[in-house]
C-alpha cells in the first residue's frame, strides 16, 4: 500500500513540474551536498525528490532535516496515520495549498476519513459527521491555527484523549505541513492540471 501511495505522489509531482519563481534543478547539476541529500531522500522514501522537496533541495541541509521530521510525523506519529492525514487536510485547506491537498485527500480517504468530512473541510466548513477523535483534533487544530492559542477546555480534552505525546505530535504535524505549504505557496508551485483546485475564499 505504501508503495502505491509513493507511485501516486510521483505521478502528481512529475505532472506538476517546476515553478517560474524557483526553477527545478536538474539532478545532473546538483552540488555534492545536494547529491547527498537527494540520495538520503530516495533511500528513505523509495522515490526521487518531488513536490516541496524540489524546492527545498536548494537548501539541502534543510531538506534533509525536513524529510526526517516528515518520516516520523507522517508515518509513525503517536496519533496514527488516519488522524495524521486528517490534520494535514485541515492545514492544506487553511493555507489553500492545492498540491498538498491533491496528494493527501485520496490518502485520507484510503485511511478511513469519511468522504463527507473531507468535503466539508474542502469547503471550509466544520464537518458535521466527525468521530470523537476527529472532533477533538479539529477543535485543537483550528483554535491553534486561527487564534494562535488553545483554550483550557480544548487543551485538556486533547490531553486526556491523546496524552502529552499526542498533543506534541499534533502540533508537530501542523508545523511541518505549514512549513511545506508556505514553501509551496511562496514559490507558486503548480498543481497537476487534472487535480481539483481548492475553492478560494475572501481574505
């Protein structure tokens, strides 16, 4: 299953191509540091660099550290892959990050997030049909994202349900995918032509 997900990501990334703001570096033109970072990436992920990492390779040490953090947060976090994907979708929606969304919404569905929950997030609505786990995480993520703080009730609910490790991992997933969204948005990294763009909302 994981190899299938990687294959889908590679197709999306290849279709997306480079950005006019930050051109894709041909692997043949990599510096020694970039060659090391690219090899470490492929050894860990079993695919060549793609998407945001095509941008981050310009700073190979940052890319390597970001990749290592993502290896944990995406696949081994204490809240599990399903809820990790749930957090990723909320962040992609909050940043209106089309590439991030196009990669992760099919994975979220495959991991068990309900279609109507995904559709509500896509439309910027509070989902009506969330599980208890999803509700607690949604409240935590949205408060921290929009208010830059978390209320005592929301914090204590998350702590009771996921423990201190879970709270730290939720914040870590938020921060990591916000980093990628910021890099992608700043560079105006394109989304595959056939991918659905997120609705645009007034600022």
